[in-house]
C-alpha cells in the first residue's frame, strides 16, 4: 500500500431519574468524526472548547472513558395504564411521570435520548459504546416535542483547519482522504472524491457541517459530530 500526504494549502424539567442513572463522569466536550471512520490525532487529553477541564481530568480514574450525549429522537405513542401519579407509555410500557395530566388512550410524543461511553486506548484510538434509548420527557403534540429537541440538537457550519490530504493505492485501486482538526484538537479523516482532493491540496481551511448534541440535564456538556462538507 502506498500513502502520500500533502499539506493542506431545554428542555423543561423532564424526567430527572434518567439523568441520575447516567451520573455524569465528564464535564468536557469532545468533537470527533462519524463513528464509521477512525479517529486520530491528539487523543483524549485535549482541552474542550466549551470547558476548561480536560477530558482526561474529567474521566479519571476510568482510563480516559467519558460519557457524552449522542442523539435524540421523537417517538409517537399512547398512554396506557395510570399508576398513581405515573403512567405507562405504549408500546414499550415505559413508566413516566404523568406531568401532563394524560388519560388512558391519549396520544403522546416522547423525547428519547441516547448517550455514549468513549474510551481511548494506549494508541489513542477510541472505542464507542452506545446506550439504549431512554424516554426523558413527554409532550401532547409533535410540534412541542420538535421545538424542545431543536434546543438540544443543533446543526451548524464552521471552518476547520485542514491538516492535509492523502491518497492510498491497493491492487490498482486508489482512495482519497482528508484530515481535518476540529476545535477540540481532535483530528479526523474523511474519504473524499478526486475533485475535492485536487481542491483541498490548495487549501489550509475548509468548511464543514457539524451536529451538536447537548445534554438535557447539563446543557454545557455537548458532543459534536462531523456531518459533511459545507462546500
């Protein structure tokens, strides 16, 4: 294999028992790429762009493991049994506080949350383990649910430092990659086509789309995913 590198030219009160279960071990922000691609570069001891504490300090003594908010989604359901001041939400029969004074059979929209544990090994490679979905709050309309989720799941465009581009060749086939540095200091690689490869060889900065996921119980804890090139 031949590789050549060219230098680049709230939500409301919600259901807090879910937050308590997750006991936040990290008060830092990690910016990284999509799960399908390898994470490289500065490792897990970089200072966050949103917090003065480093990931390594926040995660000690758990060998660089941090827990970050990963994603949100909205699920439509139906109120089932009423149990005291709580209710079950069908079809999963999840027990939730009946804060909206729902009746059995009412339609309900649930905001669900997933987090992830990210562990860095001795080679600064990241292992990502996703949790199951948890319902954290219910709404009487889909519109209300989407408005709440919109405060926690943000899309943005930013300019990133381009570390370089490189080309690999194996059995006559070539692939192009770009390596960019996110604001946290983490470096990621993304596959690019021939046209973008040629354009990137002349650039030092490139525009990218990020999706920023905020923690519903601790808004300053956020995780941003690479979501594509902006140009």
